């Protein structure tokens, strides 16, 4: 495991990722070229390339709303800073399509920040939060990890029961 050291005189800032729009443009060029070369799927690939160029332009025009982590706290999108002494815990979680940073405050309120458009490494962000907070607040508690394990075991048991049911029914 790599340990990251931070110059705490400078804030850790997450910016919008421009690599995604470049990859859209690359795929659009490839799709356009294949559309010219392949007669059967040509029109479909050219339309796909136009859609990809449109998506790339929209990604490029998106305003950079940085998320700043410093010795005061976490400042999402140039809003009010969430101070460290108000934060109980924070962690990443994924739903089906997106990645989020969930911040749980001491008064049990939560702040959820969508991270899909940002360029970051999870280990660096984790280390920045730990360094600037000055305490171990990143990650799930043991109870939450155990709860997730119980859910996974229940799902596995249901899948096994369904497979056994199908085998016995044959």
C-alpha cells in the first residue's frame, strides 16, 4: 500500500476530468473512419460519431467546479466549507453507474458529492482526508462492514437455494 504525503500548506483539489472528452473524440474519429470504410454499417457509425462529438463538446463546456480539501474541511463546488470538527465519517460508495463521496456529519446529516466527472485516485483522496482531518474518519465502521457481509451472505444463500431448487425440479 502506498502512503501519500501532502504539502499541507496547499489544499488538495479535485478538478473536472478532461480525459473523458478526449476519449469521446478519439472514439468519434474511429467511428467516423469505420463508417466511411464499412458500407453495411456506415451510416450508423457516422451517426454514432456525431453523437460522440456532441457528448465530447458538452463535457468540454462543463464548468470546472473544484472540490477542495484543506486544513479547514471539505469545500464542495465553491459552497460553504464542511468543517472537520462537524464530520463524523466519510467514505466512497458506488451505485450502479456513479461514484459518490458520502460525508456523515456529527448531527447525523449527510452530504453526498457525486465524483463521476472528477479526476482523482481513491488512495490519494483517502490520504488527503486523513491528513487534513488529523484523525481516522475515512471508511466504513466495523458494524457497517459486518452489515454488508451479512447482506452478501444472504444473497449467496438465496442464489444457492434457487440453484438447488432448479436441480431438484429437473
